[in-house]
């Protein structure tokens, strides 16, 4: 599935507010449309035809690799190989950032959750940098991670591959693809986005050695450009307060019911917008449990994703699945905390 860190509706709203030139948003909107068919085909092949990663991509000769598409578009992916497993740092900071952050994300899933790459069986982690010209986005295209350089207006130059929470977010979309396969629409899509936020944040917390109380719970902290003003791209602690155009709700009473009609303004039925609700549920569960969020809350959410949720799961399903996983892994006390967290965002 093609999952962009910056939703198309936000680009349009920035253009309408006069913060960016409408013409600058066209490459992202076109890339999203061009890749949508590929996203659907790959996800359905994985979920419904039982195809493995090696059948879709062929066997990997190295485990991690970073390519440079040199300003090209989706037709030119993955680009020229710049760094691979076993090689040292190169002269391009974007290549090194993408490689090192993919490495940190892989280590988190392996060491904390026992998962070997996105498919669980060692699928090669491919990243591409320098996508487009001043491209203000990063995305998982169904087979690999792709990072634009940023224009300075929406994202700071070089920030997307440099930010560990963004890289962790995009790689987690691959994990979702090979587990629950949450459809990228309405509530299942919002859960897909939320899972990416959860594990993107946990990868950062794990790398920094931060407890749930010490963490900032921000995805994309300090990477915004001059025209997207705020502290981060998303706030799991305070949905709706990350930047000046943040419309994420923190409770079901503010749920934004949008159609999944292909109109980029409607965000596939609100997948980025409404992910604020499950984001807040995880934040509440993790901070109430205390300690390191990846040790209990993270394992609960991962178990629910890997063993209980399905392609059409909604928020109520996620509440039930995480409570069941908490009960199985840690017992009634943790399960009750998880139930309380969901209840406090209006999901029961």
C-alpha cells in the first residue's frame, strides 16, 4: 500500500491558505494516484493469494540497501544503489540517514518484538532517497521506503530520512501489510496509520532510552518547514495540536466522517485525521502502565496487529483485540488499563 507521511488533504489546505504554491503540490498528488493501483494489487496478493515476499520481489542478496533516484519519480524506482549491507558510510547524508534509521527500526522489531524485517522472514529493506525535486513527502509504496528531500516550506531539507520516527512509521506500514493488512480506508485505514504512528514513536523512544513519561509522543518533531508551523507532524499525546492545520480528534465525539471517494480532500475516509483517536488510546495505555512503553503496551499492540486484527477491523475491533492480547500476555490488570484507555477516547 502506498502510505504517505503527509496526507494529500494537508497539502491542499496549505495551498488554499496561501502557504505553498498549488503547483508545488501536484507531484505528490500525481504520485499518490499513480501508485494506488500498485498498492491495491500488492496488498491483495499478500493477503488473499498467500504470496510471500520472495515471490513478489525475488530473493534478497543483501539485507538492507539504499538507492538514489536522482530526482526521478515512481517510474525510476529504486534508483542507483549507493549503500548496502556491510558497506560503510558514504558522502551523502540522506543515504546514511535512511540506512541507519532503517537499521535502528529493524533492530527494534527484532530485539523487542521478535520480528525479522517487515514480512517476519528477512525481507530486504530497500530505501530510496532524493525522490522528485524538493519533494515534501515520504512513503511506503508496497515494496520499499521512499524519501523526498523537502522544499523547506513543508519539511526542512533532508529531514524526512533523518527523522527516526518518520522512518519507523513508514517501515511499520510494511509490517501492517504483512500482518493484518488493514485496508487503507475509513477506520481500518485510520488503524493502519495509527499503528505506524505507534511503532514509529516506540522506535524513537527505544533508541533514546526514554520511558513513557519521558517521551514527547511526537512523530516528526522539529522537522517542519517555514509554512507548516508547529511542533511536529502528529502528536499522540495531544491530537489536533501538532501544527496549525492539525484536525486530528482525540475522542469519538469529534470523529470526522468522510467518504472514501478518491477525492484527496477526504483522506481515504479520514485515515490520517481519525488516527488521532487510536493514537490517544495507545498513549493513555502506555503512560498509565508506566515504564518503557515498548515493554508492555507496545507488545500488546503488536500482538493484536499480528494475530487478531484483519483487513476490515475497526476501532471497536482494535479495542477488543488489544484487551485480549493484554490479558493473554500480562493478565487482567494490564487488560483493564487497555480497556480503560479505549473507553476514555469513546471506544468501548
